[in-house]
C-alpha cells in the first residue's frame, strides 16, 4: 500500500506486511533476556544492510528513535494479536514518528511474524521472507531511506512479531577528520614553505 501527503514538503509513506512467515518450530521461552532481544534487532538491521550492499546500495544507519518505535509496534502486535499496520485506535507508525517530533521526508514500515525458536534465526527468517516478497524487497532495497530501526516482541504463545521502520531524514552523522603531518622548508631568510597533510570526509547517506 502506498500513499502520499504533503507536510513541510513531500512525505512518502509505504507499508507492507507478511502473514504467516514461518512454520512452527516450537514455542519460545518466556524468559528471553533484553540483551538477546537487542542483539536480534541489530542482527535484522545487519542482515538487511548486507542485502543492500550486495545490490550496490549504501548501509542504513541505526536510529535508536526508530528502534523504540519499532519495538512499540511489535509489542502492540504481540499483546493484542492484531497483525496490522493500523492499530485499533487508528494510529499508524507515521503518526508515531510525527508525534515523536522526528523530522522526516519519507518513511516506511514492514512487519512480520514467525514461530522460529532462537531469536537470531527468527530475524533471519523475517528478513528472508521480506526479501522474497517484491513489495517488501522494494522497501528493504529502496534508495529513499537513510535510517532504520527494528523491533521484536514475543507473544504469550511464543510467536515472534517483527517491525522495521525506515526513514529518510536529515543527515545526523558528523564529518570526520584525521590529523596528518606537517613539514617546513626554509627557502631563504625571508620566508619558509610549510606543508600540512590531513584527511577527512563525510559519510554518504
């Protein structure tokens, strides 16, 4: 589903979902550590970036604000069982982005669920499913976004719910410089030639 609206310039919206991604591999442990959840979310981002690099695209940068929103979306689905881009009160991730005072020009959301056991495998299964669907693949490999965040939540029955939030926003990465070397050559008593070497750049987003 795609729609467009204008708010301080064109904003592009995209939402796609995958239903019933994985075969049942057994219910999850109820006690999954928060560390394992965070690692799985980062794994999902790493996997999607690997696909992007394989297709000649730049990496998406992690935006922890988007991670928080993705977690909220995943937790909502896990708690309610509502596998949808629109929550029961009509809220979408785009509403959540705007209410968080995040400046954005384009945004997209992909969601998935599976019953894969280990969280890292669940992340791999979700990304594999997204890449196998043309509409999901279009978001994963889109040049419209420069930041992303993934969230995962586990329902009481062990189902893993995933949400990925993509965003095109202002470049929040700072340029970098590396100190170099300098040398001075005395040409005569009136002046000297000084050479300074340094390196620097700015991450392409």
